[in-house]
C-alpha cells in the first residue's frame, strides 16, 4: 500500500520486464499509479518517518558515529519538504524523486538503502548503464529531453517518462510501448515560462494536445511537469508554479477521475516554493548528493 503523504514511496522492482513492472497492472487495473489515502493516515506516516530519521541522527551523534553526508542531506531535505507541505494551502502529498544524474551508482545505492524509492535520470544512456548495474528495487523516472531515436530504450526502462514535451515524441512513445505491450505512464512537459532555452509544449496548445493524447492507446498521462527559470530571487518562480497548478487542475477535468495525480515541479533551488504552490512531486539532486561531477 502506498501512502503519497510520505516523501518516499514504496518501491517497485523495475528489473522485471517492462510489461511485468508496475505498468502490468495498468492494463488490467485503470486506477492511477499514485492513489490517494486519507489525510490523517498519511500525516501520521509522514510524521513517523520524520521522527525516525531524527532519532537515527541523534543516535549516531550520541554513539560517536559518523553520519554520511548523503544521509544527513537526505534527512534535511525530508524535513524541508514536510515544512513546505504544511505551509501549502493544499496540504498535498509530496513524492521525492532523487535525481542521480552524473552521480555514481554507489551514491544511488546508499540513497536507496536510506529509503529513496524513486530515482530520476536525464539521459537515456546514463539510465541504461545504471539500470543494468543496479540490483536494488527502485522506480525509474526519465526527466530529460527525449530524442526520438532514444525512445525505444526509454520505454523499455522508465516507469514514468516526465519529459513528454511534444506530440511527435508522444506518438513515438505510444509506438514503442505498443511493440512490447506496455502502457507507458507519462507527464506532459509544458514550457510555461516561455524560455527559448527550454523544451516543452506550449500552454496555448493544451486543449489540442489533450485531444491528441487521448487517441494514443499505449500512453497514459498522469499529470504535468514544468521547470521555472533559475531566478536569483527564488520567489520569482511562484507565478510559473501557480500557472502550472491551474493547468493541472484543468487537466483533471479532461481525464477519468483520479488519473491526473502528479504535478512535478521544483528542484534543489526552488522545491519549497513549488510545494507551497501545489507540487505533488519534486525532483532533487544536488541537495541530496552534493555537486555533480560532470563527464
């Protein structure tokens, strides 16, 4: 049973074949991947996990043990997520996706051992390398711009493709998913800020995209993903996140009840503002793993 109030979701073993991963149930069981649970129950679970981490930290210090940097950062991120969630007028469930781009497999394994069950990669090639090497159960997210010639591999590995940023890519995802009899979960990525440097669907095309995507039998839209500009004043991100939340609410009206359940927005520098504006999923890398070693 998953409780979306908790920042870490129970894992799904993705090293099964794509058809027998969590997507298998989607073809026979229409309800969404991330169901809702009663608010009070979820709050209790979240509080329990937060308290457990704090106790573990205190125990390490009392016993003179050295806490790893990843463990300390992760505990701090969880506390910040919960604080932001409490400030949000929606008091929504928030799922943490740990972004492992350019971080070694050892860091991923440590994070997973600490409770992380959702990991995000930006590049299909790097995901493929880690996918083959990692033996621990985890839910895989692809969130970087997806090229058409990489879609086949992406569909074979990703539980959720967050970066469906054009109709042509959506159609290719549908084609490749059909080849392996998979119902591929996706988020529609919208370029809400209008930055030329960012990919994404135009908000003006939202209704047309909704109509088109409903014809794709092997694609299931679970929500919306966006990125805000990297403002020096992080408070300036709020209008983008607010607009995304409005669009997300409009999306709900065009799909079966409960299907549109994910609003993915917010990264290391702005996830608290995103949560306060209604994000149900945040993508955090540097705040957990430290600075990346680019290669």
